[in-house]
C-alpha cells in the first residue's frame, strides 16, 4: 500500500475506495462467476428454499441495516 494512502483521513480513504470501485464495477459485472462462487450461490438458494423460516424479508433487513448506521 502506498504511504500516501496511509496519510489520508478515513473520509479521504473512503472516497478513494468509492471512486476506485466506481471504475471497477462496470468490468466486474461482466466477469463470469467462478465455479466456487456459483456453487455458493446454489448452496444458499437451496438452503433458503429448504428453510424459508430463516429468511428475512428485504424490507426488514434494510431497516435493520439502516438502524445500525
């Protein structure tokens, strides 16, 4: 990691990472999933279908996250 990054404030580092992500995201969306990633998605879908009582509706999850911030 560059020394200049270590000298940045937390807010500056967050902005830097957000800008970096904005540049990477369009390319990342086009990248194919690895076999491990696809297997993990399949496992999670199977688990959620087998145990729907463990699921939390998006609205509830979103509200819980907002309260943490």
